[in-house]
C-alpha cells in the first residue's frame, strides 16, 4: 500500500479574517499544483481551523504521512518550539501517522525576487 501524503500549511493566525484567508488561498494554490497530495491549512492560534483540526482533516482524507509547513518567514520561537511541541502531542494521538515539520520559508532567492517585485511596482 502506498503512503498517502499530506501537506498542512500553518500560519500564526489573526483576528483579521483577511489575514487568515491568505493561508487558505496558498493551500488552494498548492493543491492545484500537487493534485496527488492532500493539502490542508491551519492556524497556530487565534483562528480556526487549529493545527489539531488540520491534522484531523488530513487523517480523515486518508493521510498516513503529514508534513506540517510553517508559513512563517523566519525561524523563531514558534517554528523551533511551539509548532514542533504541538505536532509531537498530536502525533501521539494519531497512531500509525507520521508527522514532520518542515523549515519555514526562510532565506530564498525567490523571496528576494518577490520583495523586489513589490518595491519596483511602487517605483514605476
């Protein structure tokens, strides 16, 4: 039996609905590009769906392996401590499911390109 993989994209969560919609849109676009992968989204705190809800949605969709991707720019306390601790607790609740946490967005040339694109748009 092949492993069903899932990607769970998680952001911080906000009291602003528009901010929370961003990760949902990112997840939808990733889903379009990876049709064979289960793709869900979650918020670390403040808004729904929670990380627990996101993991449950992945499991309900048939995932046996879940990669939690922090949609954060840098490696801070939440990406190094908070999210891994939450994931470890959830892994204990879902026997037979492998859950890993990827690195946050970090330093990448494509992000530099986005910064320059945004700035250049104001200079034109």
